[in-house]
C-alpha cells in the first residue's frame, strides 16, 4: 500500500513540513503548488497523516495514518470540485473548520484546485486565514500560486512540488512497477514529474509520443524539414501532449541549439492557441526545428 508514497515521503518538501510540526512551528495554512502529477495530493495526504497520527510522526501504520491515507479519517476533509470553487463552497468549508476536531488535535482541510476559487471565495477564506481557528490547518493545492490573491498567499506557507531528480523518480517507478523495463527511460522522460512517469508506463500512446519527441530531438540535426514535418503530422491530433514533451526534452538537453528549438516549439504552441491552421504551424515548426539555428529568432 505504501509504495506510492515513497517519493514524497522522502522528499525535502515533506521533511520541511514534518520538522515544522515537530518543532511546534507549523503554519495554519499551506499552499502546495506544482503542475498536475507533481505529487501535491500525495504530499497533502502524508501531511494530514502526520497531523492526525497518534504517534505524532506519520508512522503510516497506526489506524489514524491509515485512515488519513485512505481519505476516511473524520478530521481530514478533502474538498475537490470539477467546477470553480464558489463562495458557497468556501463558506461550507469554513463553517466546518469552525467545529472542533473529532479525534485529533487538528482538523485538516485540503482544498484541491484552490487556484480556481473565485475572488469572492478567496476573500471569504481570507477572513478565516486572518483569524484562524487554532485547531484547523488548511492546505490549498494549486497549479500556480500566482492565481491566488496576494493577500491569501501572504498568509500561507508556500511549498513547491518541483525538483525531483530523474533518479528519485526512477526509484519510485521501480517500487511501483518491479521488473518493468521502461522505468529508467520513463524517469528520464518524466521531467521530474512522477504523475507523468506513471502515465508513461501505463499509457502506451503517451509512451509513443514521448519516443517521438525523443527521436525528433535526437535526430534534429540530420532530419530534413520534410521528414520532421511528416513525423509531426503523424501526431497532429496529439499536439497538446507532444509539444510539452518536446519542450521538456529540449530543456533537459539545455545546449544552445536545443534552446533555440525550444523557442520555435513555444512559437508553435502560441500559434496553435491562436487557431493558426495546424498543418501550417507544424510545417513551420518542422522547418525551424531542423534548420539548426543556435539562436531563436522571433517569427
Ligand atoms: Zn501514525
């Protein structure tokens, strides 16, 4: 059951939270920021286990830790919504947080997609953060903390879920998929994102796109524009997934030519967002991608 927690359990981010609790310096509100798949929810679950653990250490073994991880502890509340978080949702949460915890010393309130909360909802939360109930701890999960009001941000401790090395991702994947041959390569292609590493192993289509990104980058100097265009066109309905993979691969390479190519990939992303004809955008990308510039020039 615990294999999937290993990466985050041993992360600097969790260690910081753990130490702050042990030293009595815990914050009453945290923002856990990071892209999808970065481990935000896992961190919030482990932190909630730490908070309610009867051993006071996230032993992951006592009934409190187990219930927290399973999402059934009466003092761990997870708010998750497909829609934007409205002021009504937020009021419900705040009313609940005013109640005493049932069993633990604190009630934990985890808000997923907190960055989608309306300004009104955030202002509502702000009042609680200004005068927090002493026995509630909030964890706001956000893709980008910049989308939260500065007044909310300033009252929370920010935890960024980034910076996992390929090696750490590899070890986590190995623990999850013992004997799986793709683990090493998936870790390299995951760009430090465990969710993507898992998806690469589980989703054949994503694996093939990553392999395509890998080939485009590795062979960019020898491919003709026509060859690159053909490769790109083969995945033209999957650009949402392919282009980020290309970007990550180029950032990882980090040499001047790769960074110039990165500029052209970003141009293509922008042009597709602006509804430029996809075939045109991809042909343009193929042309500049294979041209071998050492400096990106704005189109
Ligand atoms: Zn425990």
